[in-house]
C-alpha cells in the first residue's frame, strides 16, 4: 500500500486502475485490461476521488474525460509508479542479475526479424531471467523509452531530440520488390509511378522511408495501406503491388521466385537497426546482461563506443 499521509491511504491497485482508465479511455476498457469487473474499476476511481477530495473523472456524453485535476494526478501517478517499478526491478537485478527482468520494446519489423535469435541466445545464457517484450510502431517504442517504461529499444535511429544512448547497430537494407515481371524486364520509374504501392500505417519507420523515397523520386502512385509487414510482403507476392521492405524479410520469397527486386534509384536504402537505451537512466544489471548478449552473438549488434563500455 502507498501511504500519502496519516489520513490518506491509497493502494497500488487503485492507482494502477486509474492509469488503465486513462490509457484505455473508458471503464470498460480498463476492466478488460485488468480482468476485473466494471463496478470494481468505478469503485477504485471513486475511492481515490473521495480520499483526494477532488473530481478526477467526469462524464462526457456516453464516454468520460479527465478533469484538469485528474490529468495532473494521472501524470504524477504514472511517474511515481514507474519509479517504484524500476526500483523493484533494480533491487532484484542487483541481488541476482540473472533472475531479474529486462523490458524491451521493438518496432514490428525488428521484432519479427532481428529479436528472436537474440532473445533465444539471452535465454540460453540466463534461463531464469524475465523478458518483457513490447512490439509497436516507432511512435510507441520511443514513447515507451521516453516514459521510462522499457530498458532497451530495438528500432531505427532514435529521434534527434531524444536523450538516448545507442549501444549498437545492425545492418538493415530496404529494397523495392514486386511480382517477377512477365517479360523478364523490371518496371522502369514511370511504370513504378503507375503501380500500387503497398504501405505500412503512419508511424511506422518503413512507411516513413517509403514516403521519403517516393517524394525523392517525384512519384505519387496509388497506395494501399496494410496493417503489418506480413500483409505487405504477402500482398506483393500475390501481385497487389510493389513494396519497400527489409531485404532480410524476403530471402525465401526471392529464392523461390515469388518476388523480384526492382531496381529503383535511391535503393537499396541503408536503415540500420539501433539498440538504444535512455541516457537519463542507468541500466539495471539484468538489462546490461541482455544488452551484452545482443552485442556478443554472431548475428547481434556491432557495439558503438557506448556499447563497448558495458561489454
């Protein structure tokens, strides 16, 4: 339990429930996330309001909104719980690094193509360590690192304004692919401008790279937005259009002649993967073990000067 003063007593469960309401935007969403009843969620929020003596949540039509007081309190609670969680993990990690937990966020492509062998190697070396892996687009993973919700990120280059340290880099080349041409001659630039381009959603690093490439080529082709790397790659195999994809993801499709690389000015694009941590937070011993594992394996990251310091 969390003691505020002699007269105010709040539980961690109540505070986490409030954050779930803030994150999902509804009592129902919070109940589904936490696997508790909606009345239990409402009861937790009501208990907090009574103890604080202020309204945190107000009805807004059929939904709800946080009051200014509620918004301020949620921000403070989020920061406070993050510190408590980090402190607990660090205490466990210091006592027994091989039994602590490391939190990793990765963009979708990296999670599918880069992380699995690296995590498998880490688990072989540290079978009792915990892994908390989150997968999302670039906006999500950098937000998680900025908010202190994860220890390590595997993604493209971190935002310039972010207080981050890059520990290692791994090669990643993006190429334009499509169905093998019937004539044996790949499409030229004008033809590529008339073909449908299969794209990821906004917020994806691959989507940003594709938009940048099309802009540099002066092309404004028809576009079809698909929700995952697998859908984009399979769509290209089925002839739905062309796509900018990671070369590592399509070796089997190239070998079986289900896809061909289209020569396109400005490609292949070099977009290396980055292993990143926050410069504002010291890595826990368990997170250091994970970072070392990712940089020491044969298919791992090449250490930067910051990475070599922890090897």
